[in-house]
C-alpha cells in the first residue's frame, strides 16, 4: 500500500511530534505519524479537503487550548 501513497514532507513541532499527509491516485487521503506510515488513518481526498477547510476556519482551535 505505502508505495502508492505520495507523502508530503512531515509537519513537525520541535522535530519530535510529526504528522504526514498523503494521497494516492485512487482518490484516498492518508494521515500518519511520521515513522508509522504503514498504519495511516485513511479517508477520501474530499474528506481531507474538508478537514483542512475546517481547521483553517478555526473549528478545531478548542483542541489547542492549554487551560
């Protein structure tokens, strides 16, 4: 499976908490912890698009609250 995924460069915080996002030609999207790409969360590319839109719109900001 992993040989068909086009992974983006890792998104990292302090080089130890890294996520990778990828897609394949079949219209699937993948999110994985860097180094664990063999067990990604998988959905459609459209679901990935909506996730990114929602994050950009601030719909996940409450997850970042440290209080």
